C-alpha cells in the first residue's frame, strides 16, 4: 500500500510521535495483514522479548511458508516489530514500546477521545448539519472536480480546485504544464459559496494536463486514488514547500488517521484540533473533499466517506470513472472502438468524456453519447504528454462496453487500431534528442584524434566525422573535454 510505503520511509523521530497516538495505531493495526494482527495480539501483553523460534511455533508450516514471511516483512518495515538479541544472543522479537502502549490503550479503552465530548449527530442540534447523502454528494463533487482539472476538462464550471491542490497535483507529477483553455470560472453569489474552498481560486484546469503518472492514476479505483493523493500531500508537508510550510508532519499523519476512525455523518468540534498545524491540515482536507467544513459554522466539521478511507484500501464512494454516473454498462464499461478508428463513449459523465478526448479528435456529442476519432495527431498529442500507446490501449480495454466482452473475441479492440497506434508511437520515437556540444576547426589531425580518443574513453562521444574533423559530445562531458584539451596543449607546447 502507498501509505505503508510512505510510513516505512519516515525518520525514527516522526515514527515515535505517530506511534504515541492510540487512534493512529489502532487505525494502522486494522490495515495490517491478518497474521500480522494475530501476532501483535499474542505479543501485546507480554513485557519481555520472545524468541523467534517460539513465535514461529505459533503458526502452521503452511503459514510459515506463505503468509507469515510477508506479514513479518510488513511489520518490520513499519518498525512495529523489532528484532533484538535476548540474553545469550538468542534472536527474538518485541513490539516497539510506543506502539505497544498505544495499541493497549486503544483496544482497552479509557482516557479522553480525540474529539473530546463535543460530537453530535448530523441530524441533531448542529445548525449546519448534513446528512450522509449530502456528505457523499459534497465529496463526489470535489473529487470529480479534481479529476476533471487533471484532464483539463472544459466542463469544470465551479472553481472547487484550490491553488494549493493545483500545486500539489503539479508537484506530485500527476499534472504537467501544457494544454490550455480548459475549465470554467469560479461561481459566485450562490448560497453555497460558504462551502467553497478559501485557499485561493483555482484555475479550473487551464494551463495543465495529465502526465504519464497522472494517466495511470486516473485508471485506479477511487480508494487507491484517494490514498495516493493523501500520500502526495504528506510528502509535500514533509518538504514544507508553498502552502504546506509550517505543518508538522506527525500531526498531519495523526489527523488523517483520526479522521479515518471517525463516524460518518457525525460532526466534530474544531476545538479538538488546537494546534495551528492540524487546523491548516484540516483546510487542505476540506479542499480535497475529505471533510465538510462550512464557513458560516466554523466550529464543527464533518469527515466524509473519503476521509474514512484515506489511510486504507477499502472502497468508499463509487469510482468516479465507473458506472456510478449512470452511464456505461453494469461493470463500468462504456467504450466501443470500431475498425474505422471511431470511438463511441456511451456516457453522460464529463470526466469520462474528458478522458476519451485526451487521445481522440471530438466529432459530436449527444446527452449520453460522445463520438471521437483516433487520428495520428490526436495520438501524437497524447504521447507528447508522456502517455504511452500501451497505456491508451489498456485504458480502452478496461473501459470496453459489456456487449464487446460478451462476444468472447480474442481482444475487445480491433487489431488494426492497436497496431496503428503502436506504429504511430514507434514513428514518434525514431529520434532521440540529447543536449550536446559540437567541436570543429581543429588545428591538425593529431589534436582531433587525441580529443576523440579521450571522449570515447570517457563515454561522452556521440558522433564524429573524421574527414571534416567534427566531434559531438554530451553536454555533461564538455567541461572534462575542455580541461583535457588545455592539459594536452600545455604538454604539447613543452614537448616542442
């Protein structure tokens, strides 16, 4: 999981702070492999170290050869389980003390909850209360706006993508500068204005387009997408750049895990987040659709279904690119590709239309049908943004209409279309561009051969024309060539 990979890369100081929070520990515990959880429960109330031989004896031989090694690997990478040498040098295991104490406290209960005592039901006395359906709609609108911004959709009418989120998408490589004119302007004058983000108006998608990693991101299920964005957000906090400056990384991680343990449809007081880091982090979570927090009622916020799944791999809302929009087939497929290179998308989702428009030339559009034409130029435009032909073919295959799958053909895409797209990509990749330096007008053949031999030995020679005494070397090797030639001329002068 992306979150596990990120946590395993953190410094020990940050890990100790994170594992001192019982809500973070219990949430993380629920996401561990089954055998890993079983092992931790067995060790939880044992104060001393346990020999590894004893631990292995708790599991069957089949488990020792299949699931247990992977579970132990995860626990050790997260620094939950520590390998130590007991008396006599016997290899043993123990749970990290901070994690052990927090897990005990989390499982046994007791103490004060992170939200203190101020939570109320959304249908109760909270004047700005929201139902679960309203929270789901709020989260879906924000998440779809983020995805539409990535594909530079012109259907993005409301500026729900803040400047901070735009910068996050660019810094993470999911979006790259390029493409233009997409998106609309920020709405104003509505009663819902107080639900919008206050981190600065977004550009609505103009000036950016999806990159290679971003296209792969769009093909993921929504739960994985949310966790990927959360990890990119935490990496930005770790760097402390831009609007993320001043946010404490351990507090941001603890807040996200606390939100994942929250009850959907229940409001929580902002007073339970006293530190400026958590308040700032909460505003960024609001911009991503993880929490609902109205300006008119700043004292309370609602975690959405996205927040309760932000640190886990469990599915939350229906996938924004799937059949939840009432389009496509029952399994989310909505594309039909014909041998004449025409693509029919049976959908009314602006996001799905924007995805298809990334690599097709739009022909016409009806309320529930979009038709595009795969051309050499449209594929070249997609390739210029780092998207590969195989990624496009994989996307069209995964999004194929159910009727195509029922025909039980070797492939749901016409072979002529697949082959031609691969040929267009190969045609574009015939040339490789490298920053280089040209050397010419050597005084004599001996100087030319000396420099050529040195450049070849250093591995920086790209091209040579002996009869015209022309050399082309890499830009990185230019300084070394200059220093060599200077020494060579000095030695030649002394020899004469």
